[in-house]
């Protein structure tokens, strides 16, 4: 049977929060039984945009990771509370608003932190993938509908079609170590999870354009030309030791455990 999936491109998210607000607009002060109670005005982040700054001034960047409930096929929340949480045939995971009443412990059953406690209603809540809309003719949820950059895409596909898409587009799951088999996939996740080495090359106090910079690590050997400002940046790196060479001569050795601006290199 066709399944529901979200694909979120980290490189296209600029933290405008339209998706977050659209989720609030849809769910705050709106009860959608039997899907969910109304979302409280404050405290819940069903679309939780996480932020990470990398590097050191002036070579920094910021990545945003919009994170709703991952609608896991192998959901830890369902394993812990099969009486209260279930997965529909189309892959959407929902909390039963009646059976989950008063059970604050549901919040701790999600390793992604996607379940929130509604103190007033006395119920645990999370992203429903806007199932109430999808079941009434909407083709995409509110967050995907409101994203101006197209960072959030929604698909209804056979699992085999999705498998092909994942392979073709090199999609990844967030925190795969939980083995939750999420139905939310990410593009360009390295922008949030991996490291970079950046720097600048000068000669005679002038930016050196088109210098050949080579980075060598245990599992990486990559080269690039410096840009107009003499800058270079190698991204999607694992922690470890790296050597940097400019025009064939080693100029630096670094140990990378956080994204690094190596500064200005004079050659
Ligand atoms: S609406 Fe799109 S661009 Fe804006 S924060 Fe959400 S995912 Fe990012
Ligand atoms: S992200 Fe959390 S709440 Fe959502 S299905 Fe997975 S374990 Fe359950
Ligand atoms: S799918 Fe619907 S409920 Fe889930 S985060 Fe998006 S707008 Fe909110």
C-alpha cells in the first residue's frame, strides 16, 4: 500500500518558521478528533526547527533541521505504548487521544523528542502529518504547503518507489542509530551533522584566486580551487586528522573535531 513520506532539504531551509506557524495555525485552538486535541499556544514544537552554527568567525555557517515526528515504521513510542500509539496502514503514527489521557510517560518514549505534554488537556501530543487534512482531500500537510523554498516535500508512494527515490537522491534518515525506520528523510543532512575545514590563501598580502588546495585525510582526498577571495571550504567531513596542501606543498596539519576556520595561509 502507498505510504506517506516527508523529504526535507536542510540546504533549502532558512529558518523562516512558516512551517512552524502553519502548524500552529492548523492546530492551536482547533480540535481535530479523533486525530488530536488542540495544540497549546506555547511550548509545543510539532515542527521543531533545530539550529546548528559551524566554524569560527568569519568563516561560519548555520544549518537548520526542521524535525517533526519521524513517523517511524519501527517506532520506539509504539513499542513502549502499543495500547496508546499506533501506525496506520499508510504509515502515519497517531496517539489515541482517549487512551493516552493522563499518560505523561508517553513523552519519554520518543528518542527524537517529538512528543509533547499538553497540561491543560492532560494528553501527550505530536505531529499527526496533518492526517485530518489528508483524509479530507488535501494532498500535502500544512507545513509542506507553507514552505516558500520547497524545503519540505511530501510524497504518497509505494515503498519500492520510495526506496528508489532514497537511492537516486541519496536521502538519509536523521539519527539512524535508533533503527526507527523513519518516514521522514533528509537531503543535505551533512550541513547539520558533518564538519568543514575552511580558510583563505594569500600571496604578497593579496587574495590568491585559483590556488589548488588539496585536503588529505584517512578517507578523503579532495582538491578545489580558491575563489576570487582566495577562500576554500571542504565540507561533509568526519572527525580526524587532515593535511592541507596549497599548489602541492603541505601548509597545515589539523585535527578536526569541530568545524574549523584555519585562517589565512600565506604562500
Ligand atoms: S518553511 Fe521551509 S524554509 Fe521556512 S523554516 Fe520551514 S522548512 Fe525552513
Ligand atoms: S518520532 Fe517519536 S513519536 Fe514519532 S513515531 Fe518515531 S518514536 Fe514515535
Ligand atoms: S505535518 Fe501537520 S502536524 Fe505535522 S508538523 Fe506539519 S503541519 Fe504540523
